C-alpha cells in the first residue's frame, strides 16, 4: 500500500489540475470559435487533417507528467518488512498458583510449558531469547541468549508461587533487554516481550506503569490471556475461581503497540506462538519510492515530446 511521508506536498497537484481544466476550457472555446468561422475552405487548409484524438495525446501525456511529479513531492513510500539485527525476544510466563487450574488439560502450567517449548524450537536461531517467570515477584531465569537448550530447561523447571506481579514482569524483561551487548550498535536492541498470564495483578507495580515504560523504550509487549473464566483452584482448602484478566492484558498490548491474543487450550496457545514467530524479528519500515515516480514522469515527458514531434512536427 502506497502512503506519503509528507502528504501536505499533495497540494502541488492543485495547480496541475487547474492547468488541465484550463486546457479543456481552451479546447472547448476553440471548437466554438471554429463553428463561428465562416470561411470553411480556409479553415480546412489551416487545420491539421486527420489528427482527431491524437491532437490531445501530447498534452495529456504532459499533464500526466506534471501530475506524477507533483505527487512525487509528497515522498511516496511503501511499507516493507526489514529483518531486525540483534533481535531479542523475552518470554515472560505467569507461575502464580492459578496456573494449576485444570480447565486447560492437563493444567494451565503444563500446557503453557508445552506450547512455550515449541515456540522456542521454532524461533529462528539468530534471535536472542530470554525467559522471565513471575508470581509475587519477577525473576530472570535465562538472560537473552542464543542457547535454546538453556531456555527449554528453564521452562521445564518452572515452579508455582503465590500472587501475580504482571507489571514487574515487564520491568524485569526491559532490564534484561538492556543487558544485551551493543556489538558496536547504538541503543538497546530491537526487542519484543511475549507475556503469558492467566489472572489479575495482585502484587508489584501497576500494569499501566509498566506499559508506559515499555512504550518509552519502544519495546512492544504482546500478551496472551491463557485459560477460561471457569477455571478453579484449591488454595488453602478453599475452591477459588481464577478468571482471566483480558482487559488489562489487552490494554498493555495496545499501549505498547504489541498484539493481544486469547488462548483457552494448548492447541490455541501453540497457534498463537506460531503466529508470533512469523512476525517477531521483523519491523515494518517505509521505503521511499520517489525515484519510481520520477522515472514515470520522465517516460511521460518523453512520450509527450515524441508524439508532438510525430504528429505536429513541434515539441509540444
């Protein structure tokens, strides 16, 4: 899809349209004058013979040339996917007690572990990948690395704990991303956080505060609301409902320009990870195509000159 990087320059099209209108008006007046001309024989000797519509072709090509040049001033561009160098993905997994709910077979945690390991296997080896687990606090289990085995082992070793510190998970991921070696590049690496959670924040800093920090760091946070609203867990001998906080997770993703997903089964969760894997490691960048417009304008100008010389022996 073509878009314009400086759209206000499209105002330059207006003079071209005015010139086209003037040309049409002039041709209509010329036709009216010809009808009033009484010496028909003399008119036949003066008017070019057999040109018909061809008389307007050079002018049309010239006007199109001007139109394309005026449009080029707005710097047209198309969106292209550019691979990210030093791309880093931080995977944050909720290990609160609610993850033992069995509304997702065999339970939420085991299903999340299975899908996460598949995601690790399918992620391109050139990307750095880190793992954070969070409950009452957030901990970096594996800093950003290309060692997929370390991440897989850490996923297998996830242990449940009390509370849910969703905001702290985002802050911890941002700190891990900043630790990636610069390798001669400026700033933090292009990165994305993939956060999976099944419940409401009950500890740590607010999700809104974390979203603002991720937005300031230009790190999108893609969130997965995992589980069903019918989930229940036995905590201290009492059966408690553990619904999913979709709204907070959706707002976190929207604020940071990430993506929000819902998954109510291990199959759906695997599909979410597959969708993410196809987009992580790329960013959409506008690629300017002004030179294409300049080339088209040049061709139209050449056509205008050639047609005019061919049919009227004049350069326009």
